[in-house]
């Protein structure tokens, strides 16, 4: 824990030093100010994400999420979608809407937001076995996951993984849809690590996602989706009472 806190402190000091350098390109005020205006942070995040080939959608209200995901699934031509447990959002409505639209849904567990799921018997019945999950995930068209945090200055999504939110949700399917609450967009890496907390980072795998998968291994030409998602859509949610 002490090591992670030291890393966060070094990142914050480095960012502060970089901003004081005369020749650097200034970061927009929203990105430089801790807890900056949410709308400005969301706008900066969207611009940076789009600059690396992703797409930001919203902000939308929570009740619009299910319809938005279904529209995206249809736009991307998805016939099957994997979903994990939500972080701050209830993804059960999303799963039901996808199924109602005729799209096959694979759940890693009952997917209501938060650490408490349905009763253990229901969880055991709905959650596929490890080998079955791997086999099905290799054939799935797309996946929906919720980010724990985002970094406005780089358009990066930070996702913690565990048995109910495996990292394969954001790393394997060719179409990646990530849900993000606007209050979880932080100005920089130090702010994101601080918001997530050292205990959570030590206990889980942390994946930082900046745009769709890309490689330039062949003839130094950029090719999308060779080692992961070909497309990345981030849906930003802004609760009406927030």
C-alpha cells in the first residue's frame, strides 16, 4: 500500500513539474484542476478518446442507458453480448433490453451494481463455469463493462477486474462498450489512482484502456483490432440528481 501511495505521489509531482515547464503545451484548466468542472472534464475526455480512435456518447441519464446500449449493439451488428457486474450502475436492465431485442446475452453473474448479488443459488445457476466462459467469450461479438474511473487528459478508461468482472470483457470481444459515470472522470492518472484507492488496486488487476486495440508490427502500418477490440464506445452517464 505504501508503495502505491508513493507512486501516486510521484505521478502527481511529475505532473505538477511538467505543467511548470515553460515549453509544454498547456493542459486545459478542467484537466489541471483537481475536481474540475464535470462537464469540462467529460468534454476533454471525449476529445482525447476520439483522438485515439474511440467514441464517447452522452452524457445521458441513467434511464437511457439500456436503450443506448441496444442502439449501439444494432449499429455494430452484434448478435451476442457479454455483461459483467456493474460498479455504480445497474446493468440488469441493459441485459433485459438486449434480450428483448433478440440479442444473446452471456452474464458472468447476476449483474446488479455493487458487491451484493442475488442469492448464491441464483448466482451459481446463472454464472457459466470457467472453461465454458472462456470458450463462449472467444466467440462473443461484443461486451459491456463499467469503468471504475477515467482519465480526462488522455481519454483513458480504468477498469478493475475480478471473477464477476473479468478483464476479458474489455480485452477480447471485437466490440467494446464501456459505461462510465461522469463523477468518475478524473483530470489525470494520479487523480484516478487516488480515487480508486490503493487497497482496490492491490486486490484486483487494473486495466488502463486508451482507445481500441492497435498494432504496427506489420510493415509499420497501424492495424486495428488484431489483439483486442476493433471499436470502443464509452457511454457517459450523468444522474439527473447529481
